[in-house]
């Protein structure tokens, strides 16, 4: 059999078995690295606006039809590490009350289902605002600090929130006053206020606008507006903190997908590199990048354990524990085995890393980034796994700690890898059904015209 016939036979086998060729995987890994590098630079430059546009449906039909499987993969990797429930509580359901709990759960479950099942993660404007909203349109840390003063001190410069309420209440009552004489008497004070407002900075003007809207919404009990305005400002501040965290996590994930292939990584150094992206949490200092110096626990609030808290190892033992993980990783890296067996063993290392809790916070996201890098170092595209949006994965991690049983974790991780590879095989070069429907809609619209 000559070389041409051998190549043709191999091609037929790949096609019949629906196996992605090795060179196609290498090309895909290269595409993912290129996309991640590009998006990382754009997130650094444009922040949350870049992330919003990444997940947006698009304004035009051509934008909605645009499809790149590498981009969709990276989007799924990012969203899998963002706490969808927390984001919705912050941006949409903040201080909404117990009666909205069923709606909150429904929206959260729907978005998580999309993350697990959909090839294309695009959301309409309402969902984008639900996840990435910014009530106060805060665009810088300076804005954030100014608005935070309202929450911490109840004032901005010489303006108190209480005084703004009294002034806006007076102006509102003046404007709806029907008695001519009373309105004339009040007009001097009203005009003086209006003249003084012209010189106010954007923060006070925005606060007055919010306060006025709240007063108009509660004309029979205007004092309610004071509390509502305060909560609106507080919500905006909390939203901004959430958005900075979203940016941090996005950069961390993108960083983990840019790593070099074919080289053994250093766990300690790579973790420091990931955690340097936690700019809103640790800034550019070493705090948060070094191992913890106190005891911490894993418990019901951690997202991966529901029940009694888990005592982690003493902080003095962390360097040796990480050294052992490095040895385990290098052993697996140098062992001749199938890709799926390698993935199983790396998932074990990832789980052990998280339960060591090397840092005071951010251990889960750091561990997942480490998982990504360990696979990419072997030329394997990592599947999207999540400890905060995937209940089965959380249960699997619990079994690791409770029963020293890694089987469920290994099986789920490998299954996600298979599903991801199948997606690459079935969707590469093709638009999914949703996009085909949009194309059909466009054709029908053209016919009608």
C-alpha cells in the first residue's frame, strides 16, 4: 500500500469513527490560545464592557450569525467559573425580598442549563444586565470610592444624603403645590436651590435624580425614598465590586488557556501567575499570592461542601504538600498513558490542591486554572468544569473528601472531555441549529421585501 492510499485509509477511518485527527486537535489548541490571548488583552483594555459584548446576542443579524467554535469554547470556560447565582443576586435580585426566590432559582437554573448544554452562549440585553449590570454606571475606581462614601459616611464631600432628601422633597412639594400664595412664598427658596444645583458635581446630581425618582414613586410616604435611594447606591457599589471580580476571574481563566504546550509547569509559580490577575482583591502586592499564614476551613459557604466544616492542613505544612503535588504531576506527565487516564489523574491532583487550601481565598478558581494548565502542558484541551455551577461536580468533590473516592470526579471529568471533543467534531466549520434558524428568518424577510 503506497503512502497516498495509507493516508486515504486513515482519513476514512477517522471519518467513520468520528474521531478528530491529532493535527486538528493541535490546530484547535493553537486557535484557543490565540483567541484567549486576544480576549485577555481586550478585557485588560475595556474591562466589563468587553465581557458584556462577548456574551451579547449582537445588534445586527450578521453579528448574531457570527460563530467561532474556539471563541464559544473560551466563553464557556469563562462563564463556568463565574458564580451565576451570586451574579444574579447582586445585579438583579439585590434586596428583592423572599417572594422573588422562585423566580431567582428559575433564572439561575436556566442559565446553568445553557452553560451545560448549549454550544453558543449568547444572551439578550435583559440577561446581560442581569449578569453584568451597573446601576450607577461606575466606570473607575475613583467613581467607586466616591459612591462608597455615601454608604460608609452617609455623605459625599459636604453633602449629606439626609439633606439631599429634604431638599428634593421640598422641591417636589413645591412643584405640585396648587395654592398660589404658598407657592409664591416657597418660590424664593426653590429658585435658590435650583441655582445652587447647577454647580454640583456628577455624583450629587445623580443622587438627586435617584432621590427624585424614589419620591415620585412614593408620593404618600416620601420618607421611604431616603431608604430606597440609599439601597440603590449601595446596590451600585456592590455591583461594581462584583464586576471587578468578574473581570479578575475572566483574566485568570484566559491566562490559564494561554500557557505553553509541551512543557512541565511549576505549580507554585503558575498559581502566583494566576493570582496576579486578582487585581481587585489583592492589587499588585504579594498579599494573596503567598500561602496562607492562618488556619481556614471549608464549610457550607464554600460552594463545594454542604454540612459540617472541614479542617484543612496546618498552614506550615502547605509548602511540602504543594511539593508532593508537583511530584505527582510530573510523574503523570512522564507516564505513558491515554489522554483520558491522564485527565483522571490530573483531576485528583486538582481536588487535592483545593482541599489543601493553600491560600486564604480563591482556591477553587486557582485550582481549576491549574487543572487547565496541567492538561494543556500535555497538549490536551481542558473541558469546562465548575464547582459553583455544576451540582454533580460539587457532589463528586464531596465524595473525594468524605470517602476518599475519586471515581465519580474522574468519570464526570472524562465525560465532560468527551462531550467537548464531540462538540468540536460535530460543530467545527458549521453553525448550530439556532444560527441556521436565524439565517432562514433572514431569507424569509428578504422574500417578503
